[in-house]
């Protein structure tokens, strides 16, 4: 097959009007840059997960602190209950001793208190 | 040394404006040629090539083989041009004289050039779309057979054959005053 001579299609050359072509190229370039800019502003899945990392850690720290405080409060309340029962045991010991016309001895008081701290 | 399409595509994915500019410089004229081959109207070809390029950058992550960016881009151009033909056929009647460059030397020359463009576009309209793409990319844009083959997804021999037939038919149409009965 013989290769015919190249045809002159320069009448269809977009650059025959340099101003128009330059304007079209520039407009396209600006639109592409705007697209790239918005692309930078659109986070991907990994970026979103990474962004969650810090708030999740912060929330976990707050929860841990809240749980710690609640635990301490419950423990403190439990200690007060221990103290109340110890007092009841001391009162019962005193009542029992006085009922028999005796004073509770130091040893009996110590046994009652040790019984409280052992709980 | 020029960066490859694949390198430029990877850079664009990282938001590199300069790489996007290089691809624009490399392909905008070819996009326009393919758009013109499909629409046959210069003003539409300008709009399509611009929109298609912006869409390509927006969807650059969808380009599965960055080494074949050119082929992928030209397919976007082709699709958008065909959509335009389907949706906006009335607008295709815009006169070519509307796009006459303002800087032409005289009204007579402008008319002459406009007539020449109309004759060429009229002749191109009478050959198959793929032949139009090949001849515009080769004889207007100066692409090599191999480049056209790669970017249109055709065997190189087919490109040569299309080019040969396109030239022969265009010449006959133009010699016969703009029509060819076959």
C-alpha cells in the first residue's frame, strides 16, 4: 500500500487563533488546578481514620479518668461502710460488756477493730 | 528527559499542578482533534476537550494503567463528545464563521479560510469516525503511527491503513467539490 502524501489540515489547527487557544488552555489549566485543590481538601478513608485517632484517644483518656474517679468514689464509700460496721461491732461489744456489768477490755476493743480492718 | 505519562499521572495523584500542566501540554491538542473527529464542530470540540481534561484529572485515580493515560483520556473525550452529539444536536449547527479568528488580515481572507475549513469539515464528515481520528492525529497533530496505535488501541497496521484510506477519500471528496458517492 502506497502511503499518500500528508494532507494540509492546518485550516483546522486550533492555534491558528493563538489568543483563543491560549485562553482555552489557560482556562483548562485553572479548572484543573481548582480540581487538584479540592482534591487536597477531600480527605480519603485513611486520612479520616487518622483524623479520628486523636479524638478517640482523648475520649478514652476522659473515660478512663471518669472510671477512675467513680472507682475511687465507690471505694471511699465502701470504706465508710466498713467504718460504720466497725462502729456497730464496737457498740455491740460495749453493750454486751455493760449488760454483764463489765467494761470492754482493751484486748476486746482491739479484736473488734482488727476484725474491721481485716474485712 | 521527558517524564513518562505514568510518572506524571502518579505526580498528579499527589496533587502536583506542574505534572497536570505537563499532561495538559502533551494532550490538549490531541483531545481537541479527537473531539473534532466526533462532533465535527470546532466550538463543540473546544468545549469537549476542556471538560474531558478536567474530568480526567478529577478521576485520575480511576486510570488503572497510568502508562496508558493517553488512551484512557482520549476515551473520555470520545464519550463526552458522543454524549454531546446525543444531547445537544441543535447546537451543532453553529456556523464556523462564529469561530473565525479576529486577527485575520482581511475580510476576504477570513471568508476564504472559513470556506476552506467548512470544506475540510464537510469532507471529514463523509469518512468513518476512526479514520477522522487517525488523519487528524497524524496529519494535523503530527503523531507517529505507533503513538496513534497505542493511544487509540489499534494495531499499527490498521492505523496505516486507516490513514491511507482517509487521505485517499478526503482528496477525492475535495476534488469532486465536497461530495463522494460510493
